[in-house]
C-alpha cells in the first residue's frame, strides 16, 4: 500500500511514484551507466543518491543481519550499473527491505526527503522576482516546469524551480551543489 500524505506533499509523492513505480521494497537497477542499485518510493540511488539513501539502506541491513553480513551486502550493493550483487544477495536485501523495519524506514526516509524537496522549493520561490513568484506558486507553474532540461525523468519541484529561478544549480543550506 502506498504512503498517504496531504496537500502538495501527496501531489509530489504521486508524481514521483508514477515515474518510479510501486516496487518500493525491493532493490532494482535502472541499467543506466553511472547509476547504482536503488530502492524505495523515490528510488534512492546508492551511488548518486542523497546521504539518506545510503544511511537508511545500511540501517535496514544492520537491523536484519549481523554486522559482517550487513557490511558485505552493503559493499556489494554500492556497485554501479547493476553489477556486484548475486541472486542470493538480492534475495537477502529484498527480505530486509520488505521487513516491517525496512518498510517503516523506507517510508520515513520518503517523508523526510519529500519535506526536504518542499523546503528547498519554498526557499527558491522566496528568492524569485515577485512577478515569477505568483506563477511558481500556482498549480500551472508547477506543471509547466516539468520540462527541466537537466534530466529527462520527472524531477523534483526543487530542481525545476531552481532552474527557472535562474540559479542554474541547486544548493543546500551549506552552499554545496548537492542535496543533503
């Protein structure tokens, strides 16, 4: 069963879920060069994803297995391009991800990440010129900005607004060009 939020958070979650699918509690790989194994509603990429992706994944494995098994699975899952994991390791990881603890951890990380996107979006909108703010805050503005040229898949509102605002790159509160 999918998570349930309210307001814009639900709209953002639904859009991400439509793009990423409903297989939140299994590990998968997009088969794209440079991409890593991923999991969760937001398809947290273990190579290129935010820190919360690796932390949550590691915590789930450590909850399910001994430290040595968890460390071995974690290291193998950090392989790019869908390599590094045996069929047995994928089964073990999927068991951990779909456990009660895994489901709760993934759902919590999803909520946290969506909150981050919304916070960053609001900060970027606040910096926009007043004539752009009305548009960016409108439903039409959110739909119209889907065509962000930095990525062909659905991007978070944070990225889209950052580009339209003229920033060209997104920054976190520490000024770096990466998310969390």
